[in-house]
C-alpha cells in the first residue's frame, strides 16, 4: 500500500461554553446541517458525531453540549456528556466566542478543568468577523499564557472564514488506522433522534424567548411505508399547561407551523417524503424519568 493510500482515522471533541458556536462549526466543516442551531443557550443536549471523510482520512467530529455550572438533573447529564466526550479522542478543540463584550467566567472554568485533566487542546476563537483584530491580540496572549494550547485559530464558523485552515490541521493530526465508518456515512445518530432534534430546533426558533429551553421532543414511532416515505410520530414535552397552549397556538396554528417547517427540514435531510404527526403533552416531571436519559444516551438514569 502506497503512502497515499494508508488510512488515517481519529476523533475530535469540540468543547465550549453555551452559544460558542460549536454546532455551527460542525455544520460548516461537514458542509451539512447536522447539529441543530438556535439563538438559545444550551441548545445541544446530546453528543452528535459528524463524520468528515476526505482523501485517506476520516475524522469523527463530536459536537458536545455547552459547559456551564449545571443545576438540574438534565443540565448535569448534559455537562457530563460533554466531558465524557474527551475519552479516547485524538484532539480537543476549545471553541470560544471572541466577540463577547466581557470575559466569560464559564471559559475560565473550562480552562481550569482542562488543566486538571492535564490535556492539550487547540484553541479556536470564533465569531472573529464581529470584532476588530487588535482586540483579539490580548485574548490570544492570555490563552497562550495558560500553556494549554498547541495552536490558536481564528475563525468565523458562520461565514466559514478560517475554517479550511483549521480543517487542514485536523486532517493532518489524525493517526494511522482504519476508518471506523463507511465513507458515505454522515453520523452515527439514528434518523429517529435526528428527526426529533429537527423538530426541537423549529420549536425553539419559532417560539423564541416565549418558551423555556426545557422542552423536549420524543420520537414515538417510525413507520417505513411502501412508497419509500416515512411516517413519523413525535411528542413535544413541556413542563406546564400554559406552555402546551403556547406550542399549540390559537386553533392549533402554531403547532401546524412547527410541524410544517420540521417536515420540510426532514425531507431535505433524508431525501424522501415524510409524514409528520405531532402531539404536545405537559409533564412537569419529564426531566426525572429515566427513559428520557436512556433514549438520548445521557448519563442521568441513576441520579
């Protein structure tokens, strides 16, 4: 086997505080909308693996929940999922919102945790299109001074500026080894969970700040039909009856809009017709149910 045909494969964990732009960066690197992206903090709840296969190299890019000081059982499970993603990875990216007006204390907490784990990472300053270069220099110097980072990259995950250079670094850093997944596979997350996340994205985007982020979408059933389409039933869980009414909207108008937009996203992603049926339930204790954590692969069933 020639040098050009020797396979390389590895995993890269993308860490950061909520709203640093981790999901946007993953989508930009893949050229696909895999992870959901909204304006709300703590949008990503589950570990999402995106597969980038280029030339003789395959990278498993792990989009993680944002790291912050958790309070609820769900928040603790999300943050634990982020830290657990470091196990067995070949590289770590710490993504920081460079456009923030004030230093984010959550970033300092992440730096402290990385130092305790004695791991090296690559710093990625994101949203640099929103800040003047001279303001980036003090931040770059401060990050260099920690001794935690081998390199620092400046990117705009939204526009793609600087992302090709970062991608080149990641591809070059993967060890020799066989690929873990087929060349044409995009993720290891099931279509059922991806479809539920697509609906949750529309839920958050359409209701903006009206609905607390503590809402979830549960896949109930998935039927493969003879014509090649998928019949999908999902339940939207909220904590209060008032939130249920909000999701339904007047005469069911809002839930129809959410369902229509989600269905269109699913059709675009899966490349086939989709029949989507949504139900909305209020359950103030849904975050305490073990089956939710098992379904989404979160370590919270015993807490």
